[in-house]
């Protein structure tokens, strides 16, 4: 499911929350996007196949994607940890454990497809929040909910949520 309000007109920045709201921590993306859209920011929730992201982010100057990630190794933060990917070609992005997708085309595959088809936004930032519970249910785990709320408050308070400084500040949350 994608919900794209009119205020997300093509050209400017957009925040896309990816995930499935009925799979516990996988619902972090939609949770963040819906809260930000409710505060008037250009944000949409996307629960469909990753290939649908190409249409949402095409022709955007900047796109911030919020998604749950799993903890793969000691280099990743613990549950609720926030990892910012500004270079989606980086090997760390490919290893980021976007393994809880229920779709054949997940976020890493959508990025690769977008690059191959020249359909990526001018600037793509991925905010991965480490989840722990990916079973059926609608509640986020406590540490993930806390991190989600910090991301929401950060974007809601930012004068320009898509600026380099705003994105850099996310890494310090």
C-alpha cells in the first residue's frame, strides 16, 4: 500500500516509510511516515513491493527512506539503533540485513533496479532502524518505538529536514 498525499508533489523532497505495519518492528517505516504526514511533512507509507518505490522517488531532489533492518554483526547497532546510509552503493548498505521483507523485491533490490534504470532520486538517504521482533502483530518493540519517536521529532523540528546538516544530525540521535 502506498498513500501519497497531494503535498508530496514531484520535484521536492519526500520521506518514504517502508515496511509492513502488521509485522511488529517491520512497521517502523509506515509508523514514522504516517506520523510525519500528520504533521504536514511530505511523507508516505509504502507497504507494497519494493519496485513501487521507483515511482515514489522518481524525479525527487532528495528521498529519505525509513526501514527496519536486522542486526547482522557486531558492526551494527543494537535493537533500536539507527544507521544512516548516504552511499547506497556502499557494501555496508548491501549487508544491512534488510532480510525481513515479505516481498521479492526489497529495498536493496529496488535501489539496484533504480540505478540500472536511471530512476533514483538525485540524493537517496536510507535510515535503517535495527528491529528485533518481526512476527505478526502491530506493536513496535520498546527500543524501536523510542528510536522511531526520536526520528519523528528530529524531522518535525528541522527547519529543512532534507538539508545536509539535518541528515548529518540524524547520525547523532
